[in-house]
C-alpha cells in the first residue's frame, strides 16, 4: 500500500470511531443534560433536541425554574441533537399544589382542553399543533 492509501484509511477509521462515540452521549450532546430532577417526584425534560441550560436554571426548596434550549447550542457540539423547531422552553415548578395523585388525575381534563379549539387558541406556538401530549 502506498502512504497515501494508508493515510486515507487511517482518517476514515478515526471518523468512524468519532461517529460511534457521538452516539454514546446521553441527551444528544456535550455537557448539557437532557433532564433535571426537581424534588422527589418531578423530572423536567424537553422534546427531542432540547437540553437543560444548567447555568440559567434554578432549583430550591420553594420551587424551580428550568430553561431548555438546543442541545447542540448548549453543549457546543456539532454532533448534538437539534430541535425540529428552534425555540427556548421554560418550566416553572412551585410548591403548595395538590398531591401527586390528584395532580395526575387532572391530566385527562388538561389534555381534553389543550386539544380543543379554545385550548389550541390559548396555547399558540411556533409550529401549528394538532394535539397536546401530557404524561
């Protein structure tokens, strides 16, 4: 083999190794986590391509504020996941609400409202939605 062919094979091997390692990063990228635990029972996570901005998010005994953005931007990685629609998402969590079971029981009613004409009008978004998902 000529040195030219050997160099090309070596470069290809390095690129393949990097591609394989990129798939091992949880949350799609860098140092930005895909979710954050708030209290004992709540985990805040965004849709695919969104990660938690740990420098702008705050958690404490009285509640939490979580900012989510593009995993690629937050992780400063070209290999990280990117959201389908660029946006910044926020989540606020505060105490004093109902217990977990009562709150969970309200999900079907919230989903019904958010999927109605009035609910869709109240929750205008960047991209037109056909349904809302509440877990």
